[in-house]
């Protein structure tokens, strides 16, 4: 029965495991299949057409696995492709966008930083969301050039990473932001470093928990929740090097298998 089918999740690479982690915590009895499209990462530099074609490729692969719902665990793919995915396929899609709304509501300094990819920041959907929620505040948008590549190479704690982050964060601090919105699912893995760079007055927000809540809510309203009461099984596939994916999952506590797959 459809309720027993897995939740499909894809990202341009290994960063979407930050969302997968929230989903497995919020929905412990669900099976998941995760695709890390690392072979084609980063998406952030690609054209809208390329991002759409890659998103369709990943969706078709997840449909081959009979997934009952698809979580696009990538801001760049969501902001450039989710509209077409939703109108093409007859299953629910959950997307992720930079969490500007809560930052705009709570900022005291009226200055909010957004760190995201070029593909996300230049998308129509981001412009719309920003116009809707950030009318009375200043949004300081910074493209995180090079960050996804370093994470994909397993170089989170490298001197290159520290130098890049410092160059992106310093101008935001100078403009007195009190919220930093992480608009890329790779970036939650940078939070420990960012916390060292930012004063405790600056709050860091990402959309991971909200996406897991939304996934649960859509499964519930569509009567798609798995009725099992045993832990779900989790399969993570990569079409790139398997070791960075294994490495980034080290801190995750659920049982899972990681496999190489050409897609
Ligand atoms: N994790 C993707 C995102 O949320 C990274 C995009 C990329 O590959 O550039 O945007």
C-alpha cells in the first residue's frame, strides 16, 4: 500500500542530509530514499534550464523507487524548478526556501543577512518571497561562492573554508545584522564555524525543521503516513565519491546504508 512507500529526498549533493536528518527525527517510522546528485554539484552556478533538467532526472529516479512524496532538499532546485515539478507529476512535493519570513518578523536591527547560492538569490521565487516579507527591513544578500564545493570535497574545517566564510560574514556584521538566514541545505554543517565568527546577538536560522514539519503535515492530510511502529529504513545514494557522504553522516544517529548509484 502507498503508505508503506518511502519518502524520496534529493539534493544537488550531500548537504541535503541536513534536511534528511530533520525528517528522520520528525518521522521515525517512515522509510527514506535520499539522492545526492554530487556528480552535477554545484547547482548554484547553473542556468534555470539546467537546474530544472537535473531536478526532473532526480524526480524520475525517485519515482522508479516508488516514493510516495518528494522532498526537494535544495533551495536552488526548489526556487528554480518546484513549480514545474508540481505541475508535471501527480505526487506531493515539499520544497525549501530561505527562511526570510521569521527573520523579518523578529529582527530588531531591521537588517537581515541571507547567505545562499547565486541560483537561489537570482530566482523569481526568492524575489517574490523577499518582496512579500522583507518590505520594511534591509536584506543583505551574499552569494556563498565556493562553499558547496568545499563541503562536497569534505573540507568543512579547512583554512579555505574559514577564509571564505570570514569574507562573506564580515560585511554583514559591519551592517549590523541580527539574523543570518542560511539559504542552502549544505550550510547547516557550517553553523559551528559561523557561531565562532558571529556574536551571540546574531541568530542563525535555517529551514530544516520547518521542512520536516511540513512533510509530516502533508503526509497526514493526504493520509500517507506509514502505519508501522518500527524504525524506518534509510537508503542514501550518491553518484559522486562515496566518502564525503559517509563522513558527513558520521554524526547522525539513525541506522542507514550508503550506496553508489549512477543516475
Ligand atoms: N544544497 C543546495 C541548496 O540548498 C546547494 C546548491 C548547489 O549545489 O549549489 O541550494
